[in-house]
């Protein structure tokens, strides 16, 4: 039998007992544990940070988020405020990248000297393809993607040869405004 390190509740043999995967490594009851970020937010954060420039001091925290789901409320309140703030900042950077399809007829202002060809990997939907383009542009320090062409392919599903899946890829040019 153990006591919860936060609220002092007795944790019996048949009660759920959690070890914090945050910094304190304490033992906690179910009520004192929390999921600091949702799995969808975690996946997005991992995707955003894979090519973004992250300060060295935060690498440990981001590695922690990639691997773990739960931490005690004490660790969440102290450590995750900074991480969630950075997540919001990264989302803002992504949202501020302008993307123009090859059919766009308006004038696009960009620094022609910084323009480079860019190509995404293949994904099952256009949204993930667009995110991949933006992630690659951020990695280059660019904030605009233009002349984007979408490529749609039908492929046999490797798990089920009788099923065909649609995958998307995009290519274009990235540059600084």
C-alpha cells in the first residue's frame, strides 16, 4: 500500500497507481495524474518540431512529449506551460506561411534570390502533404510556397493487395517574402 505524493490518498493493491513520467517520478493516484497534451496535439507537435529550430534546452522536454502520455499535475503545471507556449508559437509560424497553387493568377511578392524547388513526401491526404511542404519551407527559413502542383497517385495497399489507396504529393517553390 502506498500514499499519493500529491493528495496523500491511500493507494490500495487494487487501485490504479501511476508513476509520473515527468521530472518528479513520484507515485500518484488516478485523480492526481493527467494527460498533459492530447495524442493529436502530440503528433502535431512532433510533426512541427521535426525540422523546426528548437533551442537545445528544450530538446529533453520535446523528447519527453514524443515518448510519454501522462505526468502528475505538479509536473504538468510547471514544465508544460513552456512547452505548450512553444507549441502555440510553432502553430503560428505554420499558419503564417503563404501557399499559392500553380493556378494562382495574382502577383506574389518574394525574394527571387532565395527561391528553391520543394517537394513533399507522399501522404494519404492533402492536408498532411501541405503540412510537409510547410515544414520543409520552415527548415529552409522560408515563409512562402508558390507554384504548388498536387500529384495524386493510386497505389496498391501493401497490407491488402485487393485494395487501392490514394496518395498525394505536392511540389513547387519556397522562398522568403
